[in-house]
C-alpha cells in the first residue's frame, strides 16, 4: 500500500515536499492512524502527526486524506484510493509535517463564548431541563473540535481572523438553543455584522467532512432564523 | 444600504429580492412564451401598463440591491487590501446606482409617452 505524505521541518527544510512510503502486510480493518504509526515506527521516525485516543473521540488526528479532511483514526485504509495522499489540514500554519497551528481555530472558538451565561442566582442543587429541552442539544454538543470543518471551509480560509468558522458557529447555536442560557440577545448581538456569521455562504464542506456527522450549516441557518425572528 | 451594511439586513434583503425577482422572471417568461409573436408594439403595451411598469422598476431596483450584496460578499471574501476594496466597492455602487437610474428613467418615459 503506497502513501504520499506532506513533509516539512522548518528547522531543516526551506520548502515543503512530498515523501513516498510503502507498507505491506496490511491487516483488514487497519485504520490510517495505525498505518501512519507503522510508518513512523518501522521506516521514518521523523514523521510527525498528532494523535491520542485512536477512536474518534479526542479529535487530535484531523488531516487531509486524499483531498478530504477527516480523522485518521476512524478512516479505514482499504476504503482509500492509492496512493493515499496525506496533507495537513488546509489553510492553517504548519508547525511540522502534519502538525498545524490551531491558534486561530481556538481563538474563534472563544469568540462563541462556549459556556452557559446565567444572570439569575445559580440554583442550589442543579439546573433542570425537560427531556425536550435537552433534545435540542443533540447534534450540537457532540463536536470534538477536531477542526476538520473549519479548515475545509473556503470562507474560513479567506477570513480566518474575522469569520468564526463552522465549528465555532455550531457552538454558538449550541448555547443559543440551551434552555438554561440567558444571554440570547447578547449572543445574537455579538454575531451581527458582515463577518462573524454572515461570511457563511452555505458551501457545506463542513457537513461533508464532519467525522461526527454533525451539521454546522443547519446550525448557522437556525441562528439566522432566530435573528430574523428577533428583528421582525 | 451603507458600506457597513449589517450582516443580517444584507442577507435578508438578498433573499427577499431574490424571491421577488424569481416571481417576476417567471411571469415575464410565461408572458413571452404564451404570446405567439412578440412585436415591438406588444412589448411596448406590456411595459407601459402602469402595473407592469412599476413592477419592472421594482425589479431593477431589487436587482441592484441583490447585486450589491452579492458583489460586496465577493469583495469581502477575496480582496484583502483596504484601498482596493474601497475603490472596487465605490465603483460597483456607482455603476449600480447609475444603471438603476437610467432604467427607471427609461421606464418612466415609456409610461408617459403612451
């Protein structure tokens, strides 16, 4: 099985290049992360990439696999066309090989204020929600912040400092639709203007690549709908 | 709409104008297809009718608003240089305003002459 992997070490290389690797005796059901680990252990220990849980929960090993962003740990190699071309997530500064600088992504995540804002006195025991209120958070809270969606979004490529990106906007809607949150108006006010939310042109790359099958485009549409309701 | 044109307003205007223009286009298409021969006289009769004349005027104003939002989106996405951005947006708005004024003038003359 052949691999073409993006390599760049800023300490020794002047420009990025692609390096080819070959693996044999691939067991059925091998995930891309396992294959990369084998390459690293058996052939080239200088190959760098992030990974941790190995089962699509931590969101560390987001990368561009054959042109599409995804998590290496939940992508079976036998489903991929050869040679398997692996690049870092696009549009972000490369630290080394497949390791990217996620600062911009996290900065935008912070803009969404991903925490409950409650003005009333906090209840003594716990916040209560009806099952229906809780259901509204399904499809939103599961995000693992792997960055696959935002780094596949052309709007995020063009304006990563101003447009929040699908991941952060999904979180905006997660807290806007939370029955316990009391800052709906402030949150909507924050999102106004031509950039933060409205750079989204419903390209839907985010929906296409999300390894957790979430739908940021729908969430963004819900935010627009809520804004419109408040305006009218 | 100002250069700042708030996000929600611009987005909302684009959808509303799009809807109106779609209805208008379908109506004109139906008008043309259901008429055997579209001569200049028939065309003149259509567009000098007060309702059609007003609807056409509205169509071109909405077209300008719709185009403004779309062009502004493209400029905000792809142009990073502030001076270039300002000049392009100024040129686009000038072009849209002038062409809208000219269209309205034509439509007005059409309604007065008949």
